[in-house]
């Protein structure tokens, strides 16, 4: 079913300054005011699942609203929190509960300072954009957006509204991410011209079961019925209307469908590629090539190999960055000791002219290989020059909201980074090499690929 309105329709009916249309009731509300006790009035959107981390880390703020399309999943996170922090559990009892973020902003918009957004990928942009248009600070779980165009727009509006932002890629707060950047800046690795990352994601067959194929345990026909605690229309949000099907949820099955998720890239590339991307200031690739298995017009692949070509940046040379998922592993580098293997879950190798760095999933550990080389260089490695982060990404964001240092994965950084990550999906869906003009936000060699840069939106949710 086609949505009733397209992005192009929105752009034609709004001013160049606003670029997006929102319900009039939202535009009329004033931004929230910081609480006099230096606690923020926070709304948590997406309470179940990953939102449970927000429930925990926001516990010292004033929680004014809890919004989740599935009340049962939300209750699960709150009960878990109560078990861990029984003395603090009652503070969530006073928060107003919603299953639709639009109604939440309509009723409490002028009482909210900041929002955390922990929902499926397709919901990130509409919610974050609505919040920022109202002047709210926003924390959005990775990936920042569902499409390249959305990432660009979120970056633009965050800058325009001067709100405090953060994308939730935990590794960006880790010490190892800073160590790697310090090594690159000090020339420890020499010229890095090649990077390789890998992961065993996606999780299959859990992620994707054919729509309409679900059977009862006795193998009889199953007629999908929306769970009583789920607001299915709100879960769909700006995506095209369709019947509920257990192929989409519960769980993380939605990640395997283009309409809702972004496959392995949206799931973990914002973690695995982050340290290398930041250390080398990679910016936007000029070309992307992809091989994949299992992808269809509606579903993400079982496995893929994607090659990004980043141009030279000042004194830094061009970089070829290869990504492999679905359990595909790179060849063992000659620098790795015999008998030593790479972590199969995920990792990154940076090949420099002077040394090779091996990094773990979240850059918890960053080592030069072989270990003998690490020990040889240990005494000459640079001192810590980049400020370290105390606490994780939520804590860093809260400090920034209260006047502290800017959060490291703010949209000025995470927006362009997300664009680079999601271009891989454009190449996968196009099945041809794409040449990318970042300034024009356009694939130049394959016009039909530009349909994957953006998408259509359902009326009433934007």
C-alpha cells in the first residue's frame, strides 16, 4: 500500500527554512525550561528493550513521561529497574504513560526539556525531528536515522535549533576510541590506506520469517491478531499501513525489513566502524560497492561485503574500507602471530605503513599487532591528549544538556557518520557500484539509486 504523502510533497508545501511540516498543535508550543534543581524534565520514548538503559540512566532526572507502543514491554523494563533500584522505583510511578509520542508532545510539550528515543530505526527521524522542532534536547539510539536524507536533515535542524544531541553508540565514549585517534594523530600507524571490519551479525533466521508464513504450534493456519498491549498503528508510525504480522515483531525481527530496519549496518556498523571513522576523519565516501546474499526488494541481506572508497583528506591519504558481515571473516593478516585468531563476533583492522592496529567490537581494546611490536613501541606511544568520558553516552549527553562539554557523538559528528554507514545499504539495494556526491546528496552514476536515499511517509506521522 502506498503512503498518502511523499517527502517531495512535504518539501513543496513547506518553507525552505523549515523543510518539514508538523501538526500545528506542536508548532505552537514553547520549548521546555530547565528545572530549577538542575534536573531535566525527561521523556523516555521507547521504554522496553534497549529503552531499559534509558530508564536506568535517567533515574536522577525528573521523569515526566514514558512512551512505548507496547505497554507490556514497557512494564518489563520498569519491573527490572524496580528490582535493581527499589528505593528509586517510585519516581517512575508519577510519570504519565503514552503509547503515541504525538499525544505525549501534544499534552506535555511545554513540560519536557529532553527526550531519549529507543525505538526501531524507522521511528528515529519522525520522533527526533518533532522533538527538536519543539526545542527539546534529543538522544537517539544508533543508527541515527533510517535513511541518508534523514541523517542530513537531523543534522541541519539540530544546528538550526541549537539543541543538545547525541547518538547512542557506546564505544564513542570508550578509552580505546581515543587511544586510536591519538595514535593516528601522532603518526604511530603511519599512513593508513586500508581498513577492514567484520561482524557475525545479522542474527538469522530469527530476524526474517516470510510475512504470512507463521504457523501455530500444531501447524494449522495462523490469523495474525494484534497483541492487546500493542498500539500497532503507532508502531508503524510513518511507514505504510499494513496488517500486523509476527514476522515483524516481537523482538528484533524488524531489523531484517527495509521498511523498518537497516540490516547489519544499522545494527552494529555505528559501533564497529566508529573508532576508525573518527580517528581518520573519513568524512563521506566517493564510491561504494557491495556484494550480498539473501537481499530482496523488501528484506535486508543475510551477508554482505561492502567496499567504501574515501578520498584523501588534507595530509591523510585515500582509504579503502572493506566491511564483511554474516560471519564472513577477513584473511588473517601477516602481522598476526601464528596460533592467534581474530574475534569472530566483530573487529576492525587498520593497516598503516608503520604498524597495524587491531580493535575490538566497541574499541574496548586497541592493540598493535604482533604483540611483540606493541611491546616494542609501548614506551614511545603518545600521552593522553583527548579528554576521557566519565560514564556512558547517556551520562555524557546529560552533562552537555546542563552546560557541560559537547557530547562526542552529537549530530554534527554522528549525522555525517550515519550517512556514510547507510550508503552501504544504497549500494546493496542498487546492486551496482555507486558514485556519491555528498554535497549534492546524490548518486551521480546511477540515477535510479537515489530512490534509496529517502523514502515516503504516511500522513499524520510527520
